[in-house]
């Protein structure tokens, strides 16, 4: 099974994905982990990130990929997903979660 989880910032994607991965034992990829070099927003080259995503998909029969990324390379994962889950929250709830998460 291949699952793609998307949604806005602070919508609970990571929390949901981690719980699902723990329950199923499936491989989990947080897109931020292959996109960003550090917590300052510095990014890897897009070609490098795309290669890492391709390798993850190729090397795992069952996987969960989560992230708020809307970059072109993400479509290679979305197109291979059996299930796509989009988490959508009320703007005010998301804003509150964002400030609570970053405080």
C-alpha cells in the first residue's frame, strides 16, 4: 500500500503519518527531511531531492509520504500512491496550531 498525506502547515500531517507508520510498520518519508538541509530553510538541490524521493519509492513496497510541498517532483510520488489523504483545517485552527507548535 502506498499513501500520500498532504495538507497545510500545522494541519497534523506528521502526527497522523507517524501514528499510521507505527501501526502498519510501513516506511515513512517526511518530505521536509529530504528537501531542507537544516532548520534555517536552506534547501538541497531539487535534483538531489527528486533522486532521494525516487529511491525511497523504489526501495519500499509499502510507504507513507507526508508533506506540504507543492513542487513538481512530488507528482512522481502522488502518481504512485494508492491512497491520497488531504488534511484540511479551518484557517483559525491551523493558525492556532502553528503558534502553539512553534512556541
